[in-house]
C-alpha cells in the first residue's frame, strides 16, 4: 500500500484523530481510591501521605521518601536540604526541563550548564568535570527520557571534592542501572507525579534518600520550616512548635497520595508496556535510515518516559522543523524535549550565551519526541511508524 501524498500537502493523514505524545491512564480503582479518601475525613497530611511514602520506599529501595506538592518543589527541597545557597554553583545538563536549573536559582545559587552526550542526551561526565569550580556544591544529573545517567562516572569526576551527585529522576521512575532501581542510585533523587509522568497524582513530587537527617530536613522544609519537639511540647503544653528555617507549604494532600498509591500499583505493568512500544519502534526505525532513536547505556533498563528520535539532516531535503510539522499534519502528537535551558529569554537576560555546548545544542536541532504511553494500542504505535516512514520517504534526498 503506497502512503499517498503528505497530509501537510493536502493528502489524507495517517490518523483521523491526534495521538498525544503522553497521557495518563485512570482506571476504576484510581477513582475508588480518591472517593474513599474524600469520605475518610482526611483531606491533607493524613494516613495516605505515610502510606504513599512507604510504598515509594518499597518501589525504589530507598530508606526514606518525602512527598511534596510537585517535582519542582522536590528539586527545591533537595537542594535546600543539601545546604545550597547564595554564591554556590549547581551543575545541571543543558537539555532538561527548566525546573532542574530553576531550583538552584530559587536558593540564590547559580546553575552551570554541562553539555550532554548527543547519542543519549544524558549529562556528559567530562563536561561536568570541566564545569566544576571551588564554588560547585552539587551536580544534578537528569535521567533523560527514562534511563539513569552514569552516576559512577559523575562520582569519579567529582573525586575528592565535596560535591553532591544528585538525580532529577522525574523521567525514570521504574528504571534501573546495574540492577539498582532509580531512587537508590544517587544520594538524593527527585520524582514528579504530573499526569504525563509514570505515576500520576494530578500534581505531586517526592525526594528519596538513604539519609534520615536529610529526610527530616525536607519534611521541615515542606511545612514552613516548622518542627515540633515532642518533649518540649509535652512540657510547654500542646501548642508548642518552632519555626527553625524559612520553609514553604509544599505539602501533598491525602487526595493526591491516594491516587498516587493506586497508580503506583500499576507502575511495573505500565513501564513494561512503555518498553514494549519502544521495542516496536526500535525494530521499525532500524529500517529507516536517517531516523535514529537515542541510545540506552549498557547496564541500564529504560522506563521510556519519552521516545526521542534524531533526524539526520544529511538524509533529508528538509530540517527538523518541516519534519515535525509534517508528522503533526499526519495527526501524530510529536513534541520536542527540550529547548536548551540557557536559550530561554530569562536565562539570556541572566547573561548565559548560546554556542558553548556543541553536543546538546547540535542535538536540539535534530530531536523529535514521538508518542509513548501505556494506554496506546499496538495500532497507535504502528500509526506512528507509518507516519515516520511516510514523511521520511517523501523528504528523502
Ligand atoms: C516533570 C519534570 C520536572 C518537574 O516536575 P513538576 O511536577 O511538573 O513540577 C522536573 N524535571 C524534569 C526532568 C521533569 O520532567
């Protein structure tokens, strides 16, 4: 069957309706869990918070999990617990969601962008090493697209310096590296429960760590910096509490935690389904020259938050922009993850200059994110493949 003319040139699109790039799946168990909590009398900071934190520890192998109101709050709490403050530097990858870098700015610290490996879009340990100064206090690696960064190489790059190696694991819940689950690999790891992520709670986030003191610090931070010392509370009367630091209201409600708990039960099955779709894509695109999926590092399992391909300009008469527009016209909900963070006007105004990161800035010109989510059918995935093949054939040099 010949595909016919491109939809962008007036042909019939591969699909009649738009296939989104990511989407939550909500089932009856999720609805019941939320309804039960609504009837329980606890709307916020009740038993579901504790239960969700325990379940997150089980899912990640971490000793402590602290839930907060979203993934950005998790990054903020993580860096605050590590003592990051004004005049400190935090190294983050060039290609990530802006929140990774913004969290450093919230604390008055300076984000320093390291380049990424163009084949994986993971932070390049050599570039991170070159970016270190005596002000560097932390590296926040991003488990881009769903696979862990190379934390051993990052720790080697840090050497004897006192620099924390941390994980923005918002893409990689359910993945592992050398058998160690994400959430237990770095000293601290952040998660997001936004609807496009692997566990949807509406909004929500968490930080996992093995360190009880850091966990306690983040619990204080999420509740206005307030602690209650139980002995003094008993002595002074039940009203006693003290605000010890400037915290925030970053609490996550029991309603969100009930949904998160219910969703967490399906995490293994949902990640397995994402991997199945990814294998289908890998197999198909092996036969489409000029369309290359990101590489997964040896030792990693990939939880495929997103499925990114690079369009090699040597093979096509058009660039990524036209390729992207043509796929959209075929009703494939493609996206781009991400624009290099220092290119955003806010960062430009802070003085960051373009052109210092050949790996990531080059890759940015070639990347397209294809739909991948557990509720997609094999037919949906085959539509994506047919659309990519159709557009590649029409634009091939
Ligand atoms: C989603 C995401 C965040 C932020 O999470 P929110 O819950 O939306 O605040 C941070 N970093 C990365 C890499 C993300 O994908």
